[in-house]
C-alpha cells in the first residue's frame, strides 16, 4: 500500500472535509428527513388502521358518502386545513396554503360498491344500501375496490404534510371525491363549480389506487394506463301482452336478447384487432311474470377503449343494431330504442416527467420498494383526471399501490392464479400493512413534487 505523503495527506484531509461537511448537509439530511417522516408514519399506523377499519365497515354508494365525507372533513379541520364540503353532493376539498410554490392536488375517491363482502374479516361490512335512481331492495355494500384505503392514505398524508410544513412550499389541495365507480364524481365536482368555490386550479394532480399485487410493490409508469369508458343504457320499447298470444304483442325480451348477441360482433368484426376494446352487457332487466310479455326492457352496456375512433365505432354500432331490431319488428319510429349516455371517462395518460420524478423519489427513499414497470395498462377506467381535464394545465400521475399480503399473493401464484383476489370481488382484501405503506408513498410523492422546481 502506498504511503501517504504530506501532500497526499493534505488532499485526503480536504477530501474528508468535503465528504463530512458537504455531503451530509446536502444529501444525508434529506434522506434522514424522509426516514424520520416514515418512522412517524409507522408510529401513526395503529390510528390509521383504526380509521381504515371504520371506513371499511361502513361503505357508502356513490353520491351517498355522507358519513365518510364527515370523517374526512373533521379530520382535515383538526389538521388545520380549510375545507369546502358538499361539492358535487358529497365531495370535500381541503386546502393548505404554505407560501410560494406549486399548487399540488391529491385526490382520493370515497365510494363503495353493491357487492356482498365474503372476506370473513372481523371488520367486514354488514351494511346495505340502495343504488341511486333504482327502485327495489336494499343491496349489501362493500368497499370492494379499496377506496377505504384511498381515503385513509389521504388522511395519513394530510397529517404528514401539516406536521412538516417547513419541508415544502406552495398550496396543497386534497380532494375527497364521490362516485368514482359510476364514473360521475369528478365531473360532478367540476360541474358544481369547484374551481369557483375556492379550490385552486392545480399545477399537478396525483392519485393512487389499490392493486392486488404485493405490499411493497407499486406501478408508476408514464403513458396510457387506463382505458376510456362509457356507461350506456338502452331501453327497448315493445307492446306488452299475454304470454300465450305473442302475435298481438311486440316482445322486448327477444329484442334485447338479439341485441346482446349482436353487439358482440362489433368488437370482433369492426374494431382493428391490434386495438384493445371491450363491450360488456352487465344487466338485462325485463318483465316480472312467466306469462306476461313486458312492454319494455332495459339493457346496460359498458364500453372500454383507448381512442375516440374505436369509441365511435362501438357507440354507432350499438345504435345501428338497435334500430335494425326495431325495424325488423315493424315498430314506429317513435318507439325505436332509446340510448341513454350515462357516465364516461377519458383514457388515463400519465405525464412522463411527473411520473418519472415520483418514481425516482419513491425508489431512493422507501426501502425495498419495487416499481412493476411491466404491469400492463388496465382496461379498467378512472375519472380522477377529469378533475383537471378541462383546465389549461392538466399534468397528472396515477399510481397503483400493492395491497395484497405478500404471502397470500405468493400462494395464489403457486396455485396458478395471477392474483389472490381482484378488485370488485367479494373477497378483495387490503392487507393492513398496506395502510402505512400507502401513506408513505403518498407523502413522499407530494413532498417531492413540491420540492422539485
Ligand atoms: Zn372499482
Ligand atoms: Zn376503484
């Protein structure tokens, strides 16, 4: 080994000076700050898990999230946020102004689903509720899409941000959004003049969704990540009558049956096979009695697409098939099937720069975290970006966060299943370890976006 000469000693000394003086200040302190924040999130875990269990046990359907909105509003107020409630029925905005800097919006959706919970968890939902605009029996409700975790993550991050105001500058806006599942809530908030009621228009929008991948993994990938979506109802009008005398009736049950099978040829025969598109009929409702031909029937359709052209091919195809059926039944034009366009969502396209920036922040600050970059884009949809779609600035990133117990996930894979359970399944489960994990992802993403010029 070379002996240190006096000159080398001096150089070595200077090197040490630079290393110990500069490096820790510029770099290590930032790391330890983020580590400290994560330690505090771990300390807050018990409280966060209690919030999660409570919301999980009390799911509410879209635009009926009164209880959840109340919890959210109270918590934000306690943390020092200015809140605006009742936007788009049950939506809540929470604002914290903290000097000059970017305006960053973070959104969580609040609604549950009409799904019967079969997890057997001690905090499983036993709640029932009625879908908006639908008569009939009460349905079992469940947070089967993990929006209970989304709300908890948001509240956890809100605490971190309010307790660490010295670590960011700008304006932070949290949005608790109603009715994501029917694809209506984000637009309802915008159409209810959210931006005229005091919510600042953001420079950046961030959102997160549960995914049935292991806790510790996430998906932050730029580009098209989720499909565009349409919810369409079709009402077939016929002439009701006696089941024994079809010749004097016009049977809408047969009309809808023909329609459902004919629709399936649209995607298979009219859409470019290189493109991804889906047409699903999720419900046919007609009649009540064995021997009565009803006067009308209702068909509920769901479309998924990645470009406007494919969307038009499907919508126009449905229309032509409907009219063709009505024509073949000799119906008058005024009795032709009615198409009701309900909710829709544009394809979700993650901003490249923002998404890569968040990925860098997560990778370098959360231990053992893994970005599953090859996770394919989903045919599922979101309305989160509709919060900013009509603004001049619409830079957004939507991250999937793993919520499956890694052991349960591994077992499922060994059994040849891609996931232990998927969102919307009655067995869908958010592992409790995912609660603090999601809060860490949300908090570090937010801090990083504020601190990057
Ligand atoms: Zn869902
Ligand atoms: Zn969802």
